[in-house]
């Protein structure tokens, strides 16, 4: 049996993701040994993410384990991957996508009282919530899923609701009493939300071949389109942005949003057979509108 070392964060969700990839690979005779990596985002659980490095704070140390040979693959939540990643690495597998939507936990959107306190650490979610409900008080929160669920009034906390990714709840088997699924035309998800990305070294042909067995063509095509949007915005872009794609026959339908972080939120939808071109084009046009 082939053995592969998988770099992963040590959170319950990250370990679930690594174990899921291990189960998929086991079907092809590949045994996976986890390599637990501590990241800046794990160590600092209080500072807002956009202040300590944004998306990359959950990724850089995991990628470093690949680059220095401590691991053969790295399992990421694709939404954590920054636009620019090391040239020495490649996304070799994208397993089937889970639910990409955000959910409101603790209270349905339609039932939020005036001045409700809603927790989220994502500025993408914050600007979209503010546009939907200007009366809502947005509260910056950090921590793992269970920590955040404990902040809701129904669990003894002080918040009326929190916003989290649907996939995180389902993967960990969490079933809060009130979970309101937010349609993508209400709150556009982060690029890659609900998707796993398995990286390896670009020159590791044997591992690339092993990972090809768990690569889902539809999930990869959609992720490529969404990430093209992110790449076009640039690695130094810290504006709230999101993108969500679906496949309709041979056509990719891609919807994207970009905000100035305050009152302006622009969205657009396009379709075509070339998802990567759609992503680049949407980013360029939304950036021009914002300017």
C-alpha cells in the first residue's frame, strides 16, 4: 500500500477534511498519515482575520510543510486559499463539492429583531448583511465552529445569530435548532466555499497520479472559474469579494460580488463555456465599476 503524509491544521473541521480525503484515497490503496500543523490563524483566535493576514493565515504554514518535505500533500478548505500560491505547488485534486451556502444560526433572517446582534468574522458576510439589514449590529467573532455556536443566545451566549458555512456544520454533524440557509442570491459565498483543495508539489508526478483518482471534474471546473475571479483581483486585494459557480450542461454560470467595504456592493452574473475567462472578466468589470 502506498503511503502519503498529509499536512493539515489540527482543528476538528480540518481533521475531518483530512480524514475524508484519506478515506477517498484508501479506496485506491493509498494510506494517509496526518501531519498536524499549527497556523497563525489557529494561534491567534482574537484578532480579526483581515488584520493578521486574511485568507493566508490558515494556509502558509501548511504549505510550508509541503515545500520543506515534511508532507506529501496538503488538505485545505479551498475558501482559505489566497489568490496567489507558491509556483512549486499545484492543486492536484478537488473532491466533490459540499453545500456552498452560508447559514444563519440562532434566528432566521426574516425573524431577526430590529437591532439584532449578529456575529461573523468575515467582512464579505458583514457587508452583505449590512446591505440586507442596515439596522443589524455586526459583531466581530473568531474561533472554531463550536466556540462560535456557543455565542448564540439559544446556547447561552449574547448574540441573536451568527453566520457560518453550511458545509462546516454538516461535516461536523452539528444540528442547531435554528439554521436558516441563505440563498446565494441573498448572500454570495466565498470563493471555493464548500470545496476541498488538495495540494502537492508540482514536480511530484507519483502523488499527482494518486490524487487524480479523487479529482471531481465538475467541482474542479467550478473552482477554477471562482479562483480565476480571485486571481484577477490580485493577491494584494483585501476588499470583500465572493463568487459562486454552477454548471448547466457545458455552460458555467458564475455570479460574483465586490464591495468597497462600506455601502457599495456590486454583483454580476455571466455564463459561458470558459469558466476561467468568466472569472477574469467578472473581476475586471466589477473592479472598474467600484473604481
